[in-house]
C-alpha cells in the first residue's frame, strides 16, 4: 500500500518524524486517493486504456474537490503529504505542483516544524529539477512565520542554503533562491553568515573565515551576501556602488585584497583533499582547481571588490589569476567564469598597468570565449584612456625592460648575461665569462651560485619570445587592415619600441610627404625629409616590375623579413569569380594533407573543427578574420576519398570565405587594399597555383555553382599544404 510505502520512505529517525507521520494520518483519505490515481494510471497503459482513463479523470476530479475544501490545518497536512509523496518512487512521474501551489497559497498557521519538513524535503537529492519549485514553496511558508518561528527554523534554513548548490536548476533561479534564503537568515540574525556561503575548507577563503569567526558583524554578513550575489562576468553600476559602501562599512578593503592574493598565488585546491571541483567530475580523477563550482559567484564578487579598491597590487593579482584559471597552466583545471571575471575587472581598474597585463593575457590565452572577453576588455580599457582599441594594443606592448636595440645586459658574479632579439625572429640568452669567451649555455658558476637570478632571466627571455611572436602576428595582420599612422606616433610605438622595432625595421614602409605622394623605403633605411603619414607597403598596390625589383633587392642584400611581404602571393580574380560575386571554386577538389592543413589553421589563428569519424567530424569549416574584423573568410573542406587516407578535399561551391558585414563580396571589391592577408599568400616555402593547375579533371571555374551569396574565396595558402597536387578519385 502507498501509505506503508510513504511511512517507510519519509522516516528519517529525527525529531521531525512525528510531524511527517501525523500529516499522513491526518489526510489518510488523500493517500488513498493518490494510490487509486496511480493504480488507474498503470491500468491506462494496458488493455483497459479507455476505461482507466475515464476512471483516472474521475479520481482527479474527486481529489481536486476534496483539496479545494480543505481548511487551514487540513490544508497544511495535505500540502505536507503531497510534498512527501512527490517522486517517492524515485521517478519523475508523480509531481504535484498543480495541487500544491493553490494549497500553499491559502494555507495559514504554519508551524516551525512543518516548515522544517518542507525545507528538508525540498533540498533532498531525489527531488531533481522539481526541487527548485519545492524550495520556493517552502520559503513562501517560512516567510509567514513570526520572528520566533524563523529563529526556530534557523538550522534548517542554514542547511537549505548549504544544499542549494546540489539542486539541479538554472543559475539565475539558484541566485534568486540564495538571495531569499540569505534575507530570511539576516532577519533572524544579522551578524551570522549563512551556512555554505563561505566554503569551510577552501584555502583561498581562509582570511574571510577568520574574520567571520573572530570579528562577526552585520556589515561583514551583508558584504559577504552581496559579493555572492554576483552571477555574471560584469556587475551593474548599482552593484558596484553598493559594494563600495559595504566595503567601507565593514572596513574590509584590505580583506578582499588579501583573499584575491590567495586566489592568485596560494596553492590550488586538490581533489584528494577537498573533493571534486564540480558536480560532474569524480574525486577519483586527481585534479587541482582554484574554486569549486558552487563558490564561483562569491569568488567573482571578491575579484570585483578587490579590483574596485585594490590599485596596482590588484592589477598584478588579477593578471596572475586570469592566467591560472584560464587554462594556461596545465596543472590547474580551467575556470572560465573566474578567468572572465578577472579579465573584465582588469579592464575596469583604469590603472595604466592593466594595459600591459591585458596584453600579456592576449598573447597567452587561447580559449576562444576568453579571447572574445579579452577583446571586449581591451575596448573598455581603450575607452577609459580616450583612444581606439587599435591604439591601445599598440601602446600596451610590453618592452620587458629592454634597451632600444632590443637587448638587456646584466652583470652577475663576474659574468655578463645578455638577453637580445636577433634577426627579428630569435630571442637569445648568451653568457660572457670573465675571460671574454661566450656561451649559449649557463656556466656552472652561475647555476650553482645564482640560481634565482638565472631563473628570472630565463623567464624574461621566454616572455620576450611570447611578445615577439604575438607582435609578428599582429603586424602581419595589419597588411589587411590598411591603417595609416602619423609619423611621430609610428616612431614612438613601432620604430623605437624595443620589441616591435626589431620587427618593423625589417619591413618595407611607405611614407607620405606634404605633397601627398607615397614613397616606399627599403628595410633598415630611413625616410627622406620629414614625412607626415606612414603605412605598410603592400604588393597589391604595386606593379609587377616594382614587386620584382623589391624581391631582387632583398635577395641581394640577404635580408630576411619577419613575414612574407615582398614575396607575398597575390591571386587576381578570374572572370568566373567576378561572375559569381560571392564564392569561388578556384581550389575546389584539391587534395591536401589534413593534419598539416589543420596545423596551418591553428598557426594562422583560424578557428576550425577537427575532422574525424564522429558526429560533426565529416564537414569542416575554418574561419578567419581580417582587416580588424571587417572581413571574415570561411574555408569548407571534407575528408578525402579512401584512396587518400589522412587527406582532406576542398569542397566545391562550399561556404568559402569572404564577406564584409552586411554584404557579400569578393576580394577584388575592397577598394585600394586587395584581398585580406590570409587570402593572398601561400604557406611559406610553397608556391601558389599556376594556370595549368586549374585545367585538370576538376570542376570548371567558368561554371559557377548555386552556392548562397555569403560563400566566398578559399584561402590560397591551403592549396599546397602537403606540397603535392593530386586529383580526386
């Protein structure tokens, strides 16, 4: 019988068992009606479908009538019975929200023990998704208690707050329920922190726990609740104003700065000691993490509170925390929410040091979502400085303390250690002994006598390499942007910069005088006179003879450019491509070595899925952005036929690259600039297609397909990814 099953199921061997049993006895008729309802439901799934459906409807009508006639005491007992009977068979078939809501809304005279039963039942794991609604109904009943009643249910309110993270629900709903629980707890004891608000065993929360234990106060409790209410990467202006007021009221500015330091620098949490870092990962899988999933909102609030009040010290800790939780350090599990909060807080500090910190993050973080937040953060920081995002990037490139010639020397124990950028591509660490001999490896005297200094200089060389690599990619992307600079600004942020200058001095630049004529100047040479404007030289604006002359000049001078500029391939539009207007079959059906192709995607900053024998792995789409985001290129490819294992085939009439926002276009439509950089060059060491390559057993270029208007050119450098031309099977 259902009554016996419920008695067994709801027994907890605690002080509230009497309340549970009394409620079931008080509305025994309801238990019998629920049993009849379940019996008719089981019959409705068999041969007696029509009769059982009619009988079930009659039982439901009788049940609704009896519930509508319940008075306060019987209504409370019926509500308890329905709550206890919900999902009592551990399935989702029996949920009584339609019956419970009207009962709960009109029932009066709730006792603390009855509310305690509701709270405990709502937060039990077997309630699943329905637990959120059950907790809302339980809190409605708790709201009707007087001060003594709320004080009596304080332990169960605390327990409900601690269990809130285990209930399956959407984040916004969890935040609202947490706020309701904290409000009820504060009305009972203003100085008491709710159970579970500050994690009991997390090392990063130790300063906050110590303060709450040694010096509890209503101000600190309100501040902790406010910090935990932040459920997004960026708080509202109202949240920030309230945070500053609460920080001053609780005298907690130093406290949040210390907690931020522990988040960034102290040892991370370990699954063996603190349990798994989230609900889906088992503690048996050994891992380290910064913050548990259920404590992310509190950690984000602390990050923003410290950013609003911390100054330069907070900038350093925010940058370290973003790197630590952004997936850069393999020994710590990534936390995108915490990393996003640190990135956005950095942009909002307004401190000059935040520009360099954001630049370092941009050169090291590879996660796509975080890179989008970094772009937004750079735009925000640029607005605070009154400059454009492009100018901000230029001005935030770190110099790492290098001299204008791109070198740094330090005397250590009679040895001279030199960190220098050589040939715009290499960062070398050399050691000169007291006798004048040099070495590329550290002498034993330095390893034994000055290990910390040696470690510091090696770390510096690694940072310079990362900055140099990022700058090479950024300056190369300017080839498709068509930007111009005032001469003085270009000198300050490009030519004379210790890192960027090592790159740009190997490029061809064009200078415009007062007469308005552009003149190209060879690498390492200075412009004649006093020019007004500067821009990168691009072969798309030059004749074939001029391009040939520049190439011969570079070869004769044995100059190696940081990237392909004079030797940059250009693909002129064919009549067929001009006719299609939105896509090209120039490279259709070409076979390329797939892993090399995918490596090129990643090296050049393209976003692409990986082909393979799994769902979504049979159709590849690579995307790249050029011209400061004005152009987007797409390259459609697919696994090659079985005759070519490990290769990919370029699709015909596939969504292939290039569109400007709001319209479809081919590369030749861009006035004065030509195609974006990624569409103009082949891979280094591989030549572009020749005319005869286009006349094989492949789809004809003069027969455009019916592709949609947003489909465009494929990236020319992908044609020769395996150094071999092969046709399809």
